[in-house]
């Protein structure tokens, strides 16, 4: 039994070390990136803050079970001084926006996975519980909508159940193992193709949902979106001849000759837009984690402190987004926090 946070940290460090060592021994893995804040996720089932590229296999847990989880940062033309926020405080959806079924809203993008029916019937305009949120921030005197969200809870569980069914069929002993990365499937197998399609649908749904939420909020403010960064940091995809797995890791977004990304630091702190200057293709989705207490509360570093301590700079701070309002879903109801 773990009695204090130090014992918990030692236990987690051993699990993390064991899993990373296993991955480094796999000859099919041609690239492995471990981020500064790598940590156990999903009750130690997989590692958050890791990217791997495999020539031969698909490692289902290396993309997480919250497929599609990511961040949308939507810059607007709305001056901060022109907005009255109190009218948007609402308990059933973020900032009183009207929800709509995916199939009724989207006629362009086609769903292809075995879960396509579930995604088609899911509602846009919602975020699930956990660390997901919809924030209103300010940057250079204008409003920014910042959204951290993934796929609906029922769809996440459908994926978990599908993963477990594969494990039971191929190697049931993995269910009692403490290393989920023992589970891998040939990239040309039927199971791998199905998982890749599910990941694609999950990313599509999540990105459209974040855009839908931002557009509806901005419409209420009588403005428009002028620039956006909207990408997932939990996904599995084909990249040329390899399978790329990311959990808590994102790629840069191309805009006007620059490669940019959003780095989160928590709801009550400054978040950052950074520009790539190094050669590293992937980036963490948040500032490094300093500690986690016994209640699960996380403490993060500031990006300025991180960059000052880095010997080689992979990115530069482009913009800072200061918090104004945040809504999170708890027990089915949205709760709001005020930071201004």
C-alpha cells in the first residue's frame, strides 16, 4: 500500500522506466521521443508524453484511449473590451451554445470506421468530464477561444472494449501484466486497419467539435475567427511506411510560413503559442509536470523557466494567452471560473 506521495512517485518511476526500456529494445521502433513530463496515464496502463514510430507494428495503447483528445486555439477579431461575458454563463452547454448532432451538421467529411454510426449520432457542442475545458482568453487585446476536448465518453469505452477483445483473442495474459506495450499487432493486419480508421474518425470528430464550439461562441459575440490551431495530441496514424503513435504529443501547425503549436499551462495561468525553430517535429502539449499530489492535483512549470534552462531551443514563444473565463463539466453540469 502506498502511504505517501514520495512512495507513489518511486512506484510510478519504476513503471515508467520498465515500459520505456521495453520500447527501446523493439527493433521495429525507428524513433522514440520521451517528453519532459512523461507520466502514467489511464491508471498506469500507458505513458502520456511519448511518441513512437514503428516500421512493422501498431501498439494500440501508445495512442491512448482518449483518441482525438487535443487542443483548439481560435483567435478572433473581437476586442476584449466589447464583450460582456456574464450572458454566456450556462449550465447545460459551454457558454449557452446549442448542441447539434454530428450527422446533421457535417456533410463534407466522411466517417469510415466501425464506429462511424456512433460518431454520426454524437452531439457536437459538448466536452466530457476530466481535464477538458472551454476557455475564453485574451491575446493582444482580442478574444481567444481555447478548447481542450476529445471524443464522447461512450465512444471512448467502445474503443476500450474493442481493444480488450483483441487482447483476449491474441494474448489474454497481457490483461494481468503491468506493461500494456506487450500488446502489438502487425500493421498489415485487419485489427491494425480497424484501429487506424477508428483513430482517424476520432480525430475528425474531435477537431470538428472544437471548431463547432468556437464558431458558435464567436457568433454570439458578433465576431469571426481569423486564425486557428486545432489538432489532436492522442492519435495513431500511418506516416509514409511507418505507424506513428502519439499520447500527450502534438505536431506543429503550418500558418503563413511558420510552424506553430499551443502549449498549455493550466486554467489559471498563461498559455503559450510557440513557433518551431529547431528540427524536432513533435512537441509536448503542455508545460512539464513538476508534481502530482495524493489527490491527483498537478503542478506545472512555467514555459519561461523551461526555456531558460534548455541548452538547445526547439521553439520560441510567439504569443501569450491570458485567462478570463473557463467552464468545465462536472457531474453533467458546466461550472464556470472567473480569472480576470
